[in-house]
C-alpha cells in the first residue's frame, strides 16, 4: 500500500553546528501497513540528492523491502529539496547562510517523527544505501536500544579521506560555474551542473562498467548518450545549493560526532548492539570495501557481505535490476529472518 507523502513540522532545531534552523520540515512517505503492535517498521533514509520517489522502487510485495510484510518509512534527508533545504529556506538563512544539517541532526528528527507521529519506539531494521547507510550507522550507534538490525549498503561509519577528496573534485566542478559568487549562485549554474555530472559519472561506476559497455543495459546507445541522458539529466533537475548542502553533510560525517561518544570512533562503533550487515560493492571507488572491513572487528554483531559487481557504487541501488538486485534482496530477507 502506497500512502500519501506528508510533512512533519519539527519546529526550531538546535543543530550540531550550534546554529538554529527555525521552522524545520521533514518530508516523508510510508508504504505498507503498520501492525497493531508497531513491531514491523523498517526505516529507509534517502541518499545523496535523492528524494523518496527516486528510491521507492525497491519497496514492493516480495521486493528488497517487502511492503506486504513491513511498514516502510522513507524520511527525506534535509537538503534534498523536499525536507528543509537551501532551495526552500526563507531569508535570512537562505543561500550561503543556510545552517547545515549533520547526519546526527537528520537521525534525531527522524526519531522524533517515529515517536510523535506513529508512537514507534523500536525499529525492525534501518536500511540505507550510500548516505542512507551513514544514517543507518548513526541510528544504531546513537540509539542502540531502538534498532534491532541495520543494512549498510555501499556506506560507511564515516567519510573516509579519499571519499572527501572525491567530493572536493565534484564540488570544484560545480562551483567553477561563472554564476558562483560569494558562496551562492546568482543564476542557474547549468554549466556547473553538467560538469559535476560528468565528474561524478567516472567515480560512481567501475572501470569494467565502461569497458564492457554496461550502460547499454539501461537503454543508452553510447557513452555520450549515457552521460547526458542519465548523469546530466539527473543533476540538472536538482537545485545546486541543495547538492552542495548534501556534500557538506556527507564530507563532515562520522558517527563519533554524537556527544555520547566523545569523538571516539571506536567507542561509537562498539556502542552498536544491532545486528549489522555491511554490504559494500567490491568495485565501489569511494565507499571502499576495506573501510567496512576495518569497521567489522569493532562491531558486536557484524557481517561483511560484499556485492560482487561491475556496477561500482551503483550496485547498491540496482535500478538496472538483474543479479545485484537479487543478491541484495536475498541478503536483506535473510537478515530480517534472523
């Protein structure tokens, strides 16, 4: 069952940065039916630049997230254009004055949504891809008594240094647009958005993806067709300042930022009591399998299950369907059955 999208009025928020965001709004959508005992809830946070309509494809009867069995909630991450974002924030805190949300800020408001709107106190699972995986990790570390299991798909417990540098290149391409002035854009930066898209396309898929022309599986007829139709088309429909806000949230993420952990990364990982499934892709160029492997020994109940795929980071969001989707579905169903 597909339920209407809604807005949670979160009020004035004191953010991790020390700034206050006034009148915060969290967009969300639910799928399926909440059980009387409120014990069938799966939280599915959004990823970089994504809105719930972009990621809801994997929620279906019998799908990766089975809507016949689970009550799935997608909260739209702050900065994605639906929840409070630079593109919808009124003066004087718009544009370069936008107060940035951390991953922890997102999770805290999601928790309020669950408690205040639905009376949900415990989650069967938090499932997240990419930045959604960051949010899943933060949930399990900050609120261990409220999360039974998490699936971190092509994500990590912090932004690795190389991941940070990758994003610096994307950011530089976008802000090289001549419309970039004094920390904001004075016109729509089409050239910057197209340049950003092309930089991103080289990182999000593997070398084998391009060598073997796997873009043809999605109906594209050439590399140029793929770059314009998929990558430029995707980013041109987004607000540039929203994209930069999400980069800021991504680059500054570590689960150790929760004051309860005192900045201690290992302590933040050891605080997790949930059953953790780490599902990196072996060819992901920025959320590296090795980062998850380093996290694994610090988890009380962790499992590392790599996706063997040439689709790189995109293997974790397999809209191309095929074996990647089947692999993720089987692993998630097994995790939920434990």
